[in-house]
């Protein structure tokens, strides 16, 4: 097949329309055209066309992946699911993920560390909940365990639970409708359990909160 015309698209100037035997064949990013050295008058056989199209799909998939990651870090599983939803070929997805991993852009360890950090800033949680959420995102158990041991040792987990509970307790005590102390304690225990804190952390936190009023009011 002969390349009879290459023209720049009007709406997307960085893309080129390629015509084979006087008929539109496909669109390519100008980068692909330059790298493949496609010129008018060239002859392209089917295997060459497949390679060119594969390079274009890889470029497009990588571009979409980078845009997604620019908003926030993603785990490998999240990225794969996103590209699957965009209907990219499995082989292309594998190549994009591998390329981004070799560049350190996709790294489940970095992702897990950032996820735990952000969670503790915006919605503090215990190890149990964090483990659950990270597993859902495809992070391996050894990586999860290692990151949580560094970011959330046992004493730190109790400290976070206590600080979080104090904020909630202040809301209880400033509520227009008085809440009995036993109800406050019960609700607090349920709240901390829902946030993924274990009873080994919840129990001492409740003991501090409801036996040391001066701590709460400070």
C-alpha cells in the first residue's frame, strides 16, 4: 500500500491523517510519524502497519495513564483497571505499566505510603481499615505490612485514635441535644471500630477519654 498523502488535522494539529492508496487509513500523532519516518510515496505492508498502529496505541495509553497519575498516585491494579475500561489491548497495557514502573512512576510501595499519609491527614483510620483498602487496590500483603509498620506503629495508632476520638467527643459535648455519658462511650467505641481501630487500641482510648475530663476539655 502506498502512502499517498499525509496531512495535519485541523482540530488536533499535533495529529496527522495518513492516506493509503488515496483513501484515509488512520490517524497518528506527529511523534509517531517522525519516529517511523513515514513519508508520502512510501510503501507500507500489513506487518509494518500493525507495528505503527501498535506504537500509536501505546503512546495514547501512556498519555492517558500519565494524566490519571497526575491527579494522584495510582496502584498498578488501579492503573490496569483504568486502561482496561478504556479498551486498550492487554499487551499494550502490560507494556505501558512496565514502562512506567521502570521509570518509578508506578510503584505500589510509593503508592501505599502516600495513601496511608493522606488517609491520616483527611480521614484517620486504624491499620485494619488501611489494610483492607490497600488490598482492594491490589497492593501485596508484604508491602502493606512493611509500610504500616513504618508509618503506623502500635503507639502511633493509639495516638491517632485518641486525637480523632477527642474531636468527635467535643462535638458530642457541644451538641444541642445532650448525650448521656454511657451513650457517648458506646457511640465512640462503634465509631473507632468502624474506622478500623482494634479493641486493643479502643479500650485504652475510651479509658482515657471518659476518666480524664481535663484532657478532653484542654
